[in-house]
């Protein structure tokens, strides 16, 4: 079995467990490495391949190595950090590229804030909203970025979140803070 199919099989099992659905009821995309799915190409990171599982109305996005290391937004982010930043084989990603992958893991209702203009009419933070690395030390860094939760139905309220992820090659701690009440004076 090739790398794509091994990774897909690992992801299908992990996603089925996460969705609380039998693996036989889960559709995993892409289902063929020759089919073009933009997320599968843009989200690939090192040895991590991107997949999305669907079971009825439920969705689960993730990244997985052919060996079975799975990354979901709530588990395995250290694997993403290792593949993106800390491995000898890593092609270091920019803060925006890494933030984009994490926002993608949250699902289609989330949008990465790339510039202050992305906030539209929402209150803007006083600090730079563009994704950035801070507290960089040998073997660790902190990624800070903003994302917007945009409800699928038009009557919903757009919610801004500040996300901070402390990353090493062996651990990741993510904090997502609702910034709806943030005023222009205090972040």
C-alpha cells in the first residue's frame, strides 16, 4: 500500500472514532491521490497529508502521516509543529501558513484573519492581527493569530477569536479566546 492510502486509512479510523461513527459510514476526501482537492495540496505539510471525513452532516478535518500520526485541532498539533518547523526535513512555514493550517482544521466556518481589514465592521484589536511568531527560542515558539467564525446561515453573528499556540516538537498548547467584547482600547 502506498503512502497516500496508508495515511488515508489511518485518518479514516481516527476520524470515525472522533465522529462517533462506524468507519464504514465515513467518507474520506480525497479518495484518490490523482483527484484535485485544493485543501489536499495547500495543507500538505512535510509528511502530513490533509483529509476531510464526512458522516452525514458531521465533518472532521485532519492531517496524518503515512505512519498514522494524526493531527486534529484538539490533538496532535505538536506533530504539525514538528513537520512544519522543527524537523531536519521541515521546510519552515511562515506564521501565516501555519495559522492557515490550524484555522483550516477548525472547519469551513472559520476564516484566518490575514490583515486588519478582514475584521470589517467588527471591533479591531489594538495589536497587529496578522499571524506572527513570538517568544522564539531554540526548539520552541509561540504562534498568535486571529480567526473569524462565520456562521453558515446569514442570521448568525460573526465571532472573532484570538488564538495562541505554544509549540515545540513534542507538545502544543492551544488557547482560543473569544474577542467579541474586545474594545478598541483594550485587547
